[in-house]
C-alpha cells in the first residue's frame, strides 16, 4: 500500500491505516464522524449520527453472516433435503433483522412527512445536508424493505429446495445488493457536506476494499503461475496435482468467502476433476483449467469495477504524481530521481491485477535496483510507468 493514501484534495488515510484504527466493519470512519460533529444544526446532526450508526450496525451484521459454512462439499446438487431450510434459516433471519432495524431508524428520524430544507443550500451547508439526507433515506428505505422481503421469500420458493447452490447464490446476491444500498445511502447523504470518497465515509468500505485487493493480487499471481505451469508441463498428472494445490491456496483465502457462489461451485468441480486426472495428457488438463482462469480474471475485473474503482483511481493519481516528481528530479539533475521513481513504483503496487502490461512493468522494476540506475534508464522507465498508468481504464 502507498504510504500516502490521501485523495486529490489531501484528505484521508490509506486503507491500511484505517484498518489499524478499526476493529469492526460497523465503526464509523473518522472523516464521517468529523463531518457529523461539524454540523451546526444539532438536531440534524443527532438524527444523521443515529442513522449512520444504524447503517454501520447493518453493514457489520451483513458482513458477519458467513455463508461459507453452508456451502456443500460437492459441486453437484443432491436430492431435495428439508434440512437445508433449517441450515439457511439463521442466515436469512439475521439478514432480515439487520435491514429491518435500519429501516425502522430511517422511518423514525427521516419520515416522508417531515419538512425538508431547501435544495438550494450551498455545498456543505446544513440546509443542503437536511434536504439530501431526507431525499436519500426516503428513497432507499422502501427499496431496502422490498429487497429484504425477497430475502424472506427465499424459504417459500420450492424450486430452490433441491439446489443448495442456487439458494446460496440467491441469498448472496440479495445480501450484496442490500449492503450496496446501505453504502450508497451513507455515501450520498455525506456527499451533501463535501466531495468525500467512499473509503472516507462508508462503514466497512476499508475492510471490503482490502479483501478485494488481497483477492486480486493473489488471483493474478495464481493465474500467472498456472499459465506458466501449463506452458512448461510435460506430464499431465504432475501438472494436475500442482494446479490443484495452487487453487487450494486461492480457495483458502479469507477473501474467497466473498467470491460469487457460482465461481466457488465451478472451482470445487474443477478441483475434483484435477484429483481424478491421474492419466490425463497435458492438453486435457490445460483444457480443464483454462475456463477457470478466465472466470478468475473476470472476477478480479468485477471487483475492480464494483469495489476498488475509487481506491484504484486514488492509487493511480498518487503514482502519477510520484512519477512526475521523478521526471522533475531528472530534469533538475538533483540526484534524487532514483529514490523518487522507486516511490512511484511503490505507490503503483496496489494496482497489481488491473492489467497485464502494468503488472509486467511492476515485476521488472521489482527485479531492478531502481535507485542505482543511470539517468537515461530512469527517464525511460519513468516514461514507461507514466504511460502504463495513463492507459489504465479507470
């Protein structure tokens, strides 16, 4: 992680620094607490604080519900089993309770009948915060109620009885959607007080982003290792065993808990096939594995778009600033260009997995003594890093 995690306005801390201060996902970020404390209208501040705290509790409870322990050990669906309902009931019930409690707080403190302030208040004003918070909460509360109703209805859908995988996938989708709604409500209502990023104001965002970063970095390494194994393999059984071990490492990560149920099921099926590939040729094993490598690549892309987009943009901007500083040191011949460019590569490390050209450049730089390179090589390397960062589709 970069040492300087500030956004373009110089505010905020790195995700890692945030986690050092937080013990749970429901704790309100310091920036959000400062915003609430700075509201002059103390009635509004009190109501917003109570809703934000309820949102934090909801996020924490949703994150604490572990579907992994409910996952079948076999990729194939078994016979219809009524005990599935009993296993799923606590997860369903906890989800419903967590969201309903938040909706109750919203309905009490920002009811539809409450007078809302002027929409023409200046950015950061109490009037605008009152209007936007009311508008956001009154719009999102009905959506939460409708979606939590869908969660409750899962246990009344007979077609899911015979497929624990399908039932888990549906519950995971709805819970992810609910968490996204809650995060959006906090982010949009805090946005009336200033242009803050999600990691600065949304409870649990730092933890979610770090899980996604951990998965993306490990997934890229596993995918690259698997591709190299396939290219150099001469024995199918040996290849199958090595790949099975690689995928086992990936599936044991804490971040794997949050991967889509469909992907988990496909991985379980693939690992079973690899265990049985004692006499398979290299090409047969490779044909088994390549579709999963594509799925993993798509998973990282989706995480980058849905969870890490704000983080990645901040990291890219910091790395670009560091690269610009390195080029300026080179032009002024200060002698500090090597140190500055090394800092730029450090700042770009959290972007591993965004695309292969940048990953390859980061791997090459890691094998160099960047501080000791001559000026002409530093200039070429800085230009290459700047171009790679600029080309990122963020």
